[in-house]
C-alpha cells in the first residue's frame, strides 16, 4: 500500500543517535525519503537536551525516534523532552514515535515507548513502531510504518 498526503504536509524527524552514519541515521534517511515520496516536505534534526525547539510550530507532522541504550531512550531526545521547550512545542501536534532496540517488541512497547510518551503533552499520536536492528534497513517495514503515518494523518484531519 502506498499512501499519499491529500494536501502539502511539512514533516520533521527529531532524533537522537550516538553515532553518525550508523543504522539510526540510515533509518532516518529512509523514513524521510518514504515520507517525501508520499508528498511531504521533510526535514530532520538531531535533538539536543537544551535546544530551542520553537521551530517545531512550523511543521504539521513530527516524528520522534531514538535507539535504546542501556534500557533507556537515547539521552538527547529524552533530555529534550524533559529539559527544553520541546514538550510545549509538541502540544496538540500530530506525532509518530519510533525506537530502535534489540528487545522483543512487547517489551519495547511496555518499557521504551512510554519513556517518550510520559514527556508528551497531549499530542495526537498517529503511529508507533519498534524497529529491531535487523529491520532498520528493511524497506518494506519502513514503507509500512510511513503508510500507517500517512493513513492516520488523513483520518486525523
């Protein structure tokens, strides 16, 4: 299924990763490419715990994602949600969440996605995805995630 947006959409992928050019960066690039193919204008930005996220108001859709390190969501994303104005900037926004981890999906759904959600203030969560390491480059898995975001976005408008 290849979904497309009904009207122009500005999307931003906010993420954290401890490495440059690794599996998280490649996943972000693939998600961004699929969103662009669906008709969205896409930007990406690495989170900084003390960053200014007022620019998020310019975007219709926000994707938040990070790998899991030592049972915790990567620190810059979790720090940005708890220490900066990102939480306020996301209020009422349409949001999709994802994590990259080697834990079984039920465990990740129970332990890791809530680490992100507890720092959100009433966004509209369109989709959630746990990417195991072997699926971060799987184009079908990525396309299915993006299709679910696009479909949910259409229903939320």
